[in-house]
């Protein structure tokens, strides 16, 4: 099964008619195109990417890489903050150990 490809000019023509007040249903019937496809084209037009070209894919990848880099930076900052807070906590409340480096207990434990 092959898919029909529409040119950018055809898509723009349909969308211009919608801009003039035509309904999606009327335009879809006139040009024998599904309403869902026209809605999809409208969404792509709003995003500034009406044609399915490779540069759009590259723009999406660049945008996604930027988002991921920001997320990595944010997580790195959070990690550094938590490390500093752990160091402060260890300095203010050192672990309870005896001279041999073993934890001191209350002596009430019955576990061998």
C-alpha cells in the first residue's frame, strides 16, 4: 500500500481556505482529504513546520539536545548541593564510634 504525498503548496492552499472561514469538513470533502490530516497540517503550521523535511527533524533534535543538556546541568547542581549538605551534616554530627572505629551501641542488643 502506498501513501499519497501532498505538496507544500497544496497544504498551504487548503489551510488558506480554512483561514477564509471555510470549515474543515467542507475543505476535506472538496479535496478528498481526511479531516484528521488537515488538523495535523494545521498543528504543523502552528509549529512552523508544514513540510515534512529533514531540516525540521534536525531542528527538533537540536531542541531536544538543548533540553537534555539543561536537565543534566540541573541534576549536576542538585547532586553537588546534596553532597555539600551531606558533608555539613557529617561535620556537625559525627558518627558515634569508639577508639577502634567500631560503632558503639547501647549494649542491649541480643544479636551475636
